[in-house]
C-alpha cells in the first residue's frame, strides 16, 4: 500500500535520528507540522518510558523508596487528622469519642452518604469515558475509571495538584490511545470541569456572604483568600479560550513570554520553541473552534460536570445528616454547599500534597462556627473527617492499592517471562 504525502512527512527516513526540538527549526509550515506531530508522539513515548522505568524497577532501593513515600503520605494524613481534632478540641465546647459518634450515626443517611461517594466516582469516570467515546468511538469505562483514580491520586500527592495529568497521559497512551487524544483528553476534561466548577463557585461564594455564619477576622480573611484562589483557578481555562477566540493575541503573548524566557536563559532555542508553542496554540484553537461549532457534543460533558459539582458540594450535607442528630433543611444544605466551596478555595493555594493540613485546619475552623449555630459542634471533627475521607483520603488509598497491585503484577509478569526464557534455553 502506498503511503500518503502526510504519512511520508511524519515518518523519519532510514538512518535519520529522531527529531529534537532544534529540528523543528524550518520555514516550511507543512514540514514543520509533520515534524511537530512526530516530536509530540516521541515526547509522549519518552514520558511513558520514564514512568515505566520508575514503576517497574526491580531494585530493592527503589521499591523501598516507593513504600517510604506512601508511608510518609499516610503519616501526613494522620498528622492532618490529628490537627483537625486538636482544633476541634481547642475551639469547640466538647468533642464526642469514636464510640459515642458511632452510636449516634443515622444509618439511613450514612447509606445515602456512601451512595453519593459512589455516584461521585462514577461521574468522574464518565468524563473520560465520554471524551474517549467521541474521539475513539468506544467508552472504555474500565480504562476511564483507572485514568480518573490515577489523576486523583497523583494530584493528591503533588503540591498544587500538578502531577495528575502527566500520569493520565502516560496511562492512556499505554492503553494504545493515540498521543494526540491521550494528551487532549485530560486537557479538555480540565477546561470544562474547571469552568463549570468555577461558575458554580462564583454563585456559591456570593451566596456565602449572606448565609454563612462567619464573623470578624475569620470572615474577612476567608472570603479574600477564597476569591483570590477562585480567580487563579479560572485564569488558565480563560486564557485557553481567549487564545482560541483571538489567536493573534495568543501568538503575541507566546512571543513575548518565550522572548523573556530566552533573555533570562531558561529557553535556549528561541525560534523553534516559539513556533512549537504557537503551533500548539493553533492546534488547541482549532480543537476549541470545532467544539464551539459542534457545541452540542459538549452538552453531555457539561451536564456530567454539573452533576459532579452538585455531588461534590453535597458531600458535607450528607456527612452532617449521617453523624449529627439534626433534621435536614434547605438552610443547612445551602450553608454546607457554600462551606464546601469556601474550604476548597481557601486551602487550594497551600502547596502541600492534596492541601493536607491546610484543608483540615481551614475547614474545621470555618465549620465550627457554622456547626455551633446548628447545635452539632461536638461532632464537627467527625463530620469533617467523613467529608475529607470522601473527597481525598479514599482516592489516596485507592491510588496506593493500584500502585501496589501494579507492582505485584509487574513482578509476577517479570518472573514468568524469566522462567519462560530459562525453559526455552
């Protein structure tokens, strides 16, 4: 079968080395496009190789380091929980014991709480499943679920949640998803999810000014930090959308940024780097325009994210009903939803893994003031623990389980291959 012209351009000739960043230096747009796509595939393969080398290492030292990291993470979580209950004991009037807490649990509402956690996980997996469906023709729910859990886990163990997307790209590519789709899927999910979440947060933060029972310095600091954090979270997807609507403006911004980085010696090859990111911006711009033209394809993803956001902000309300002896009400539900958003944004600027320590501290301090007005301050520590477990600790535990099972599976596979090789000899 004869190869098309585009295929020839994308395939390196025999004897040629694979293109580096400097090889992108060309004035021919078609040649640059071909080299860019080849370089992009190579970057993803390099990322895959690096991660696999780290994960499949058979040396005792590296295996020991993995266990040490997971143990340290669990110690950090334990310390965060300790801080949370210490704050509850210092600022609250009383704090019930674990036995008293379990005796007072409303098991019907606890069942609803667990059901909501499962719904939240399903909605998280459906985001990736839908994107894979419209890009590859298959939902692949199993792969989508693991992609979601890996993203949550690596976001949770890295400062400011920066580690999830690289592992999602690696995992999708490992499952034979093309590099372009593997790269774009987490990005599109991030853009839509962030914009939906921020719009909901904007409304709830405004409502919080009127309904959340905070006072004095706590109120001022909480709202100032929350609004600043919301602005930072919203700026990235806004810039991507603006670059799509006004590509010339996006090009000028990229040129200025790369020129500045070149002057301070961070970027070595100014022209190829500039052209690469301009081309990448054009690629995302084209994708965004296609999504805008075929806007109805985004509706299911937007709906999934709306339901996901609703489930997320409802978690503390169901935790209260499960643990505290209070009747459900619209006022309590609205305050818990506002509280959920406030705690998320207040802690999100703290560069600890999963915002551990900061999230528990900020949430407990704010939550105690609300709990006092409803008469369940004594169990507020347990409510925050249930809440944090549903939105963070559970994903960390699942992530550790996935890593351990992958490690065991890799060791068994390696031993089996070694045995087959020995038998063959």
